[in-house]
C-alpha cells in the first residue's frame, strides 16, 4: 500500500468511528433490554401465585412497552438517538416496576418465614460465637513461623 492509501484508510476509519460507536451502543442496549425481558418473564413464571394478578399485569405492560420499541427496529443497528433514549427509559421503568413487585414478594415471604419461626435461631449462634472465642484462648502455645522446603 502506498502512503496515500494508508492516509485515506486512516481518514475513513476516523470518519466512521462515531457511527460505529453509535451502532455498538444501540446493539448493546437492544441486547440488554432483550435479556432483561427474558429474565423478567422467567421470574414472573416462577413466582406463580405469590404475586397478585394486578402486579403481574403492571410488569407485563412494561415488558410489552419495551418489546414494542424493540419490534420497531428488529436489527437494532439503525436506531435513532431518540429511539435509543426511549428504549433505555422504558427498560429503566420496567426494571423499577419489576424490582418493586419482586421486593414486595420477597418481603412477604420473609415475613411468613419469620412468623412461622422458620428463621435461624440467632441466640444459639451468638452462644456458639462466644464459646469459640473462649476456646481460642486455649491455643496460647501456637507459634507463627516461616518455613523453607528442601
């Protein structure tokens, strides 16, 4: 290659760098949103009856909103800045809605476990910790040393 060809290639690479960066950002955002939709649907299926139908419907509505944005641009490579911003905002809204529902479900599960006495006996664990501390005092003859293998 001649010096002119090399300079031309470098200029073209610099020109398309911004385009490539935008394209990569759009593809990454699309992949993240698609993966989050999958995870959220799977989590909704797993919780079953532990979440009310209204809560499931609100999460499903957010899933549908994100999916509609993804369906408008199936390739994800030619997303406009406004589409990308809209996708990010919709994904964030879905994330917040899903987190709220699943956190509420988790709190209910924790409350039920605590009410049934199924939680760990913290008093017993504290007793064991003091026993271990007292037992450790009996090892005063332990010597810390370096060694060399021969």
